[in-house]
DNA sequence: TATTGTTATACTCTATAACTATA
DNA sequence: TATAGTTATAGAGTATAACAATA
């Protein structure tokens, strides 16, 4: 704020480091044959099996047509299945295949490698402090703990 | 790391909050008639007047053709000028117009509004701590202090 | 008539290669 | 022959509207 004697750069640093973090994660999972977007979808389906495409679109903050394309890709890779709803046959329920489930521990490993890579300049105490502050920011900003909306904006 | 008893989420939180920060900034400058990418270019030219398009492309981490499109837009809005190099007529040197320079304090205001908006859940002390940690991360990761590469990745 | 998913279309950002004018 | 900028083209991600099947 005005009382502090430094330029307002937290927003800029968050944008910059957020982009960098996404790049590092994309690199970490490249050998798994999926993109960061696909990894996000897999995580959500793992957390809420049977979720409909509409509910997934709403969680991702994207349109339904984007979900169609994403699921087409994941279905083609045999990671996700679509099942028509028994009571409402308009809905498609999404679930992980056995192959998809086998990806989950690898995604967790990738997240750990990403964190190690990102925070290698910090002490354990600093890493813990940073985690606390980012969690506080995220929850106070009412952002979903499973999802973030993806990169729509552009460089600042 | 393995010794810490929490999931590896710093990378995820940085991505999520970075996207959110970029969205907030885009909203703050929308009334100025420029995008976040254009604001970034204006800031760089303000900092290094006479920079060539090639040098700008390298700073942005983008291709030269993207710079052509960006400068076309800024020139059309009368915010930036191109001047052929006197000694090497292949080069285009970029400078802000008077109108462009008048935007600078408004961009600073927008950055302050963004920071206030982003960190409204934090105490002054927490805000100062967060700034320290993010600065440390950014400098240890060797990221440019003026620029970040923009959003190329997608949701995770 | 409304809703779920699908298809079609367009717009932006990005990346690459071909082209020009200068060196 | 190499370089700075430009143009053309194609690919991803995104958003919107039109459409089919179902409710």
C-alpha cells in the first residue's frame, strides 16, 4: 500500500512466477504424453468420478465445446471413458480408465519435482512460509482448491 | 520436500494465483484501451528507449513476427513510434510518443490497484514477507525483472 | 420449451518459413 | 552470405452460436 516504501510488484511477480511454474510442470509431464490442461482434467475426474461434462466445464471455467475437445483427446488416449447417464441420457459421465488411474502417482511425482525445481533457492522455513502465504491468498480470493482457470490472459 | 508433511502445492498455487493476477491487471487497464501484453511492451520501451524490434522480441521471449503485430497496434494507437536506424537502416528503433508516456503513471496506478486487490486478505507484515519471498524466487530463478514471458501454457 | 452435448465458425496468440531490403 | 523486419500460413486455445437428442 501507500505506506510501504517499495513499488507494487507482487502482482507482477505472481504473474511471472505463475507462468514459469506452468512451464516447469509442462516439462515435467511431457514424457507422460499429456499436456498440463489434460493433467488438470485427470485430477478433477479422479477427485469427482462420474462428473458430467457440463460440471467439468463449469469447474474449469471454460465452455462446453472446449471440454468436448479435451475429452475426445483423453478418450482417444484411453485415459478417460464417457458413459451416458442412466436416468438422463443427455449427460455424459466421465471416469478414469485403469490406465488413467495409473497416471495419478506420476502426476504427484511431477508436482513434487516441480516444487523442488521452483523453490531450490529457499530454505525449508522459507518454503513453509511461502506455502502458508500462497494458501492464504488463494483461499481469501475464493479460488477453487482443485482447479485454476488456465491461461487466458497475456503477458503484462 | 520429502521431509515436509504437506502436499507439493506451491507450483499449483503459483500458477493459479499468477493467472488470477494477470486477469485482475487486465481488468484494471481495460479502460486505458490497451491489453496486458501492450502494457508490458510500453513498460519495456519506457525503460530502454530506442530498443530495436529484435531486441524487444528477445526480451519478450517471442518471435519477431509477434513484435511486428504488437507494434503495428501500438503505432496505430499513437503510443509508439518506429524510426529506421541511421547507421543500419534495417533496424527499427522504438520510442514512446507523448501520449504513450502519459500512460506510464496510469500503469503504475493500475499495478497498485492490482496489488491492493490481490493482497487484501493479508496484513502489512504478511504482504512484506510475501514480496520478499517472491523476489527471492524470481531472482534465484534468473527471471528478468522487467518482463515475463506471457501465458503460453494452459491450465494444470 | 429447456438442457446436454456436439459441431461449426471465428478470433487471438504463437511459431515457422518465405520474402525484402539492407549490410 | 547474413541480418532486421515483414508477410503469409498454420496450429493451439478460447468463445459463441447453431444444431441434435433428450428431458
